[in-house]
């Protein structure tokens, strides 16, 4: 299975995001589709973590998580979020801002069933970000579920699914000599992307 899927790409900044990720794939960058996701809580405190891009289209960028996790609770209260890609081998960075919405149950179900059985088990027994008694007990729960579900598919937990970040601001950053970095900014205005250049 490909690390991420792309489809229906026609908008310039989304096409370029895909091209830059594909460039990292060709250079065999580890986890080229890994991206930093930043969210904000009720007090304005930002929180960041790495997630994996699973699909990209003109509609947005999809990742999956536990809706009851720390980031899921933050996104429930404030759907605004930011993504950041950076690859040392290409010396390029992409900054993306937008709004997150949940993917459909059908889309989440289909992706959940495409995951390896071990990942399905993990998502089922682990209520992400919740305090646990000890790690060994969590591993035991996973092994017990593996035995009970041997030979059968697991149903996606309702608390687990996808988010689609719908971008409204995308910046492409490329390292250049003497720190005169190239910065190109795309801003969505009236359903059209406006392109500008920024000073480094």
C-alpha cells in the first residue's frame, strides 16, 4: 500500500505539494508523508505532533486519529489547524493553514479496513492520550483481542476516523544560498488561489 494517495489534483498549490512529496519519495526520505500538525486549546496554547498524510486532493489533506485524543478534542473546539512538512534531503519546507472537518464514516471505514490487522487492534484497544495503568497491560489487551478476533475483521471504533484539512494558506519554502530563501505564498480568496512572493 502506498504511504499516501493523490487524486483529482488541479489547483497549483495542491499539485505542487504532491510533487514535493513525490520528490522526497524518490530520494527515499524516511516517512516522506510525515507532517507536523499544530492545534490550539481554549487558552490559546498551541500543541504540535507528527501525523501521516494519507490522501491529498483539491479538497484537502487527510490524516487519521482518535477523535477523543488530545488533538481530537482540540479540533472539536477549534477546527483551525496548521501543517508543516520539511525534508532535509530536498532542503524544502511547506507550511499549510486551514480548517479541519471529519471525513465521512464510509471513508473512515474503508481506510480502517485497509490497515494491517495489528494497526486495527492498536486503534481499538488504545484510547489515545488517555492515562493508562501500565504499558504491559495495554500490550496484554492487544494480544487478547488478537486471539479473540483471529480470522475476522475488526469493526472501526466510532471514536476513530479521519480529518480533512481544507487549506486556505500554503507557503512553499526552498533553501537558497546566503539565506536568500525562496518563499512563495498561496492564499485562497473567493475560491481562487492568489500567489505572492515573500522576502526571506
